[in-house]
C-alpha cells in the first residue's frame, strides 16, 4: 500500500537537516591570548596568495585544540604538554603586574615581587614563584582564596580593587582599560611563546609556516628542524631604559648617585617629592 502524508522517501535526507561542514582548504592556526600574527600573516599572503591562513583565538588548553585537530598548528605559551609535539621556541615576554591606575605601584617604572607581598594576588601563587616565596617569608596576612574566572574577568576584579594580577605584557595590553595600568616585574621569569604542532602531522603547509616564523626566505629550504624548548632559548631583550625608577627597600651596593638608589613604593611626600621607602599600601 502506498505511503501517505509528509514522510520522506527512504534514503532521502530531510531538506532542513544540517549539512556536514566542509573542510576549508588552507592552514588552520591557533593562537593564545596576546599573540599577534600580523607580520607573519602578511608574509604568508605574499608567498601563498591562493592558500588561506585561518587564525583562531583559543580560550582553552591549546593542546586540546591540537589533539582534536581543530587546528593544524598553534602558537602556545610555554610550558605545554609536549609529548608527541614538535615545538619551536620563538620569543620571550616579560611579566608585568596589572594594577588600578591610582595604585602606588603606578608611580614606578618597574617593581619586584617582594614589593607586592602585602597585596592579594588574583591567581594561583604557584604561577608566580617569586611572589609565592616572598609572600611565605614576609606576608603577615594569610593568602586569600584564589578566584576563578577568565583573564577578562580577573582584570575586572583588579579594576574593582580586589587584588592584582601578573600576566605577560602582551596580555596586559590586550586587556587594557583606562582605569588600569601595568608595570614590569624585575624578578619574575619571562614567559616564552612557541610554535607547536603534532609531530606526525608535519605537512608541507606546516613546514612553510615554520620557515616563515623562523625568518627563512622564500627560496630557502623548507626542511623543518624542531627542537625542544630548552635546546634553543630565545634571547631576552632587555627593555629597561636608563634612569628607570625601581621599587625596593634600599640602595644597591656599588651604584651610587641619585639614580643608584632603589626607592620604596610609598606615595610621594615632602616638598622635594621624593618617594618614601617601603612597600605599597593596598589601594582603597
């Protein structure tokens, strides 16, 4: 007996069913917060105008994006779970502390982790070993619970005066607000940006990207030579400028003169405007 009604013939997909998403040609590249590919993207477009470079900003663990094949390669912030990956370190980023614009830290060009021990850090202390160790030795108050949230949410807490946040400088720039500022940390290790991809998926397009980020010319060989992060450290660029004001608690030996003394983080006082020695008070 013939079928009646609106039933679809057997083997025919309903017209409103979602179609499989086609795989777009090109190279899919993930980036973590703070990484910009403007220069490398321009070089890619010049050398491969017919091959798209799809850039995706990643919010979670970049290793997950690589393992699930969501991206072909990824610019990651070390350390990363490197088993099965080829990893090429590229450059270093200095660490900065994000503070309210009116915080005493803002009066200085750079500070040390020991100058911040009386502040509440809005992250796991193990992420900032220099601050953790200094706080254990010299902090009078117990550590507060670590808040959970995205970087943008934690930055909002800084603006609200809840605490401070230590991040790479590029991340501080990305989340810049008019009511916030940031200062470099002199004794916190820099972070490193690297290019990573699954070693068993080293395609010609991945090799082309490796060549571009390594500065190889279009005529040079595309042979990839990935190394472990510890084998090829990037040279750290000293961003300190002459006459930089540094926070601290005393004068450095062997560095006399007005520029040689390390100043504390107190507010300026007196007719001469000289900063008082000591650590910063919490902003109110």
